[in-house]
C-alpha cells in the first residue's frame, strides 16, 4: 500500500497542507507554498490520476483520528506541550476544550475579522496562539482538510495555483471554464458556483454538505450522518449547483454576521478565531459515525483530547523555527487506509504519525513570531487554568453578564 507525504501548515496569510507518508513505500513528499497547493495523497492503486488541488484522500472518503480501528467508544488523544513553552499552555488548553465541546457557533470572526483569499494581506504583527492551535489541532487530531480549493485561475494557465474561496473538488478543467461563479452570485464558494471537469464531464466532490439546504452555517438538531449529509452532486437540494463552503463572504451573502470555518485555509496577524462553526463540528461528527456512517450505532466513537505528557503521547506541541519564514505553524501527519485488507471500506482513512517522528504527531509553532498567548497555566504539571473565562485579564467577552 502506497501513500503520499503530507504536511499541514498555517502561514501568515494562508494555511496549506500535504500528506506525509506513514510506513509502506513512498509515492513522494509533497511540499506546500504560498503559490502551489499540496499534491494529493491518492494511493497508487486508485484509478484516479493526480490532481494538484485534490484532497489528501480519494473523493467521498472519511478521515478518522489517530488510533481509530473501527470500534466504538472513546478515542483519547494526549497532547503534550514541550517544556520551556509553558507560555502557550493556556491557549493550548482552551483550544483543546473547544474541540472537546464540539459546540457550533456563528459570529466567530474577532480581531481584524476573518479574511478570505481575495482580500489584501495584513502587515506582520501579533499572532493569536489559541486560534492557530485550534486550527492545527483540527488537522492533527481529526485529519480535517481546508474547506476551499486552489486553482490555476489564469486565462492562460501558468502552472501556478492561486488560493481561492471556491469549494474543494477534484478534476476541474483548466481555465477559463473549469470553475464559474454562476448567474445568481459573485461569491466564490457559494451554492450557485459551477464546476466542470475536462471534456465537460462531472467534477468529483470532496466536500460534505447538508442534504436539506446545503448551508454550512446552519445550527439545528439535525443528526449528522450519511442520511443527512452527502458528498454526491446528485443529492444537492433544488436551487444548488455546487456545495457551499463556510467562508465569510458566503456567510454574509446568506445574511449572517461574519462567520468562517476554523478549517478555512487563511489566517492573518490580528485575526482571532477561537470558536468552531457548524461546518467544523459537522465534519468531526461525520467521522464519529464510524464504519457504517450511521449515528446511534455500536461503532460510533467520540474523541477526547487531554492535555498531558504521560505516555502514550499522540500530539507533541512545541515552539520552533518552521520550514517557511511565513509560517505560523504546521502539523505533520500521515494518512493511510483504516482497513487495508477490506476494499469495501476503502473510503475510510486514519491519521497516522510519521515513522521519523517516533510515532508522535508534531504540531509546531513559529518561534520567530510575536504571539498573543493570553493567560498562562502550568500544563506540564497538570495545573488547569482556573480563570480561563477572562476573569484575571478583564476580558468579559465570554461572560453572559457583566456587573460593574
């Protein structure tokens, strides 16, 4: 079984990713940069040819957390912060608590607000540690991808892939006709966009959406499972031409306050994004339905992230110099078939640690940046942040009522 290498990186104006190989033979190491998205991790046994804008796994796939083996129950992942980096303990602990809660929200764009790809970059300044850790844990712990795709959008293709707001897909034709806004909107990533494959054939979707309304921001009591979510174009509701993604401009087009998926691929200095959207939560819950993708059955699982340096450690967090001077941070991981001996379950993939990382997923933050870490706590010694609600700092934004 072959795999493709993959690295998940968060840059000053973008978050990019690839897949690093785990075991087996190597297809090659994909490298991400500001102008070239990551190569796909489609196994060589797949009939699908390479597409530089593809997901790390085949269309219609589900990616599960490290340690997933198909059984139900609790998957506990220990997240260890390196000694000497205790200033980041509070931010890490809060990010962990947010993923454990899986509570969807709107209006999660704070600071300078959420940025989309077509907007100008922000001058270097202070980076919000909790926001970056929240995003990178989405990659490391759950194998989540970015919601948007890049595309060689030049009228004459130049081989350079520009980052866009369009929803992720596989097999789009070259410009000018591969991706179209559609007649009803000027917003990339909306339900009115049209994506066309080479030769006019069907594009493969790699984005899950709500069958009822194709609204990635909707928060209601819908049970997240295969009966209510789909990746098939044929299940789109009337009025939708493509899967909408949870970028800020789509939210505004729907009349919502500024909201953007934590797993959207752009982040800037001054941005603060410490809460999950419905899209982030739904994608985790889809994985939690297990092998049968049906909620409420015996193979359902939950994931519990624990701030602990007691072995076995699943994710190791440290402050270091990253591969790019523009990087906020990165997560290095592998993806492999969950059930390699069962071709009927080939849509299931599991996050894996890399052999050269001693079986531990590496989440690294750029030590050359100025970080806003918020209040601190001694994570290494297991002491929790008692006043994690902002009491000590005077930040009352998390309070339901402020008393003079």
